C-alpha cells in the first residue's frame, strides 16, 4: 500500500514527530510511505536521516492508495491533486484552526482524534464525517529507560516549546525551594531534533503532550505542566483522565507556586517503571500503524470530490497559517522584551536602593566623626588654618 503522509509545514514539533513515527512503522510493515510538504523546513533533514522519503510541490509523480493529512491546507491541495484517493484527516489540535478538518463536504473521508478532547471537537463540526479515536503513538524501541530513577530526584527537565515566562519563573522558584536543578530544552533557542539524551539525563520531566509520553517511555517521572496549566504527576491512577485530555494540562487542577512545591515533593522512584508500562500497554507505535492499516483497508475510493477551487482554498489556509505564526512570533518576542524590561526595572530599583543605603552610611559616618572627641579637640586648629588661608588670599589679591 502506498501511503502519502501530508502536512503543510515540515519543521520540528509534535505533528512532525507523529508523521515520522507513523511513516517508520508503516515502512516496517512493508508499506510505502511518502511524506509531502509544500513548506519544507528543518524536519526534512531529520526525516531523511531516518531513511524516510520526502517530496515537495511538483514531485507527486506516484499514485497513492490513501492519504493521511494533518491540516486543512494540504487536505484541500491533495483532494485536488489526487481526487480519486481516499483521505484520512488526523486532528492534532482543538484550538489552532489551520489544523481543523476542512468543512467542505467530501474533502476528507474519515477523521482521527488522538484524545477525547479533540474527538469531542471533531464531532461538533458541521461537516459530517466519521470520527475514530486512537492513541498517540510512541516508538518504544527508540525511547528506552537508561536506568532506574534515584530515591531522591536531583534534576528536572522542562521540555517545552511554549512555556510562558510567568509560569516558568514560578516553576523555577518551586524547584529551587526543594533543591531540584531545573534545566530546559525546547523553544526558539533550545529546540532539539532528538530529546532522548536530555530525557535520559533527567529524573523528572515536565511538559505536555508527546513530551510527557516520550518521558514516560524513557522510564522518567512525568509531570504535566505547561503554557495552558498543569495536571501534576502521571500515575497509574491519574493516567486515564490525563490521557483523555491529551496530556495538555487543561483539567481542573490549578497549581500555584505552593501547589507546585507540594506536588513535586510527591515524587516516587516507582513512577519510572509504571510510566514505561503504561506507554507500552497503550501507546506502542507498531500497534498504531496496524490500526491505521485496518482503517485504510476499509476505505472505499471517494465517489466524487467537491467541485470547488480547492487549490485556492489551500492557499488561503496557508496564508492564515503564516499570519498566525507571525502573530505567535510577535507575542513570544513581546513577552521576552516585557520580561527583560521588568528585569532591568528591578535592577534599577536595586541600584537606587544601594545608592540610598550608601548615602545614609556616608551621612552617618560624617555625623559620627563630627561628634567625636578628636573633631572637637582639633576645632581651634581648623579655625586658625582657615584664618591663615584667608590672609594669604588677601595678600595675593594685592
């Protein structure tokens, strides 16, 4: 079976990791996966390093049996380029509209959700298309436990591309209070194409989404906390509820600094093997690939794609994608500058307070000296010296 995995932008992120994982495991099942992206980025080199085929615009020369699309732009584009090929849409977000399914009836034939929260949103759209719920796949042969967890945690890894400054500061304070070293990976300046080394060097991994699952596969203690909130530790008891929410931190738990301190103190070394078992039981990528093949096999060729300017609709969605990316970039930069401004303001206040303290100390020193015995005893000599200087000045003027 020839499978086209299509996504609008091939950079580094959760969607791209999903595509790489699925493509590798379809290949292991002797199918022929090909990744297509009209906007190639850093992910192209990563895919090719892992032996995957990547093509761009104008390179879709083969016929495919099925298309697995990740966003609306490529869904419209592929529907026009390959109108006779069944299309399955994988929804990765409930809030980023360019990754919502196309609402033009007949554009996609089936929708996949990787958690209950997204599945509910898919079921609310006007377009009537079957929704299938699967679980986020993790390659449990690539992500392995490097060793057991220590009795007392020493290092926590914050693995995130999105954490906002105020939450990050609160987390740093909480870790400092309990003597836990906090390091970070992800974001514009710390983004990694392979987090396994960073995961293996940590005892606790803090993040959301796939980052949490990859940490669990590595036998690390996993704590859900990121830009949208937190849900705390993943355990055998909390797993079902947190997984249903997509490890997104959008539950009912509200964590302030004191709450973070209290929660992080509940670390237990047994979290490592339990987390590994949970991922192996529910998130193996090879099982996910088998489920996809079953879904592909029961899809019939679409009777007819909609008669609409699909290429132009794809272009409009891409324009929205770029605009949202630019807005996000402006927000990130604004937050960085705001934090920097606050830090400079605090430094200025601290400098001003130091100057005030120095002035007060100087005044106290002068006052103490002027009331001392030596100052009083030498007062006549100072007066005589002043008188002599006055006469000398007068002679000089003549």
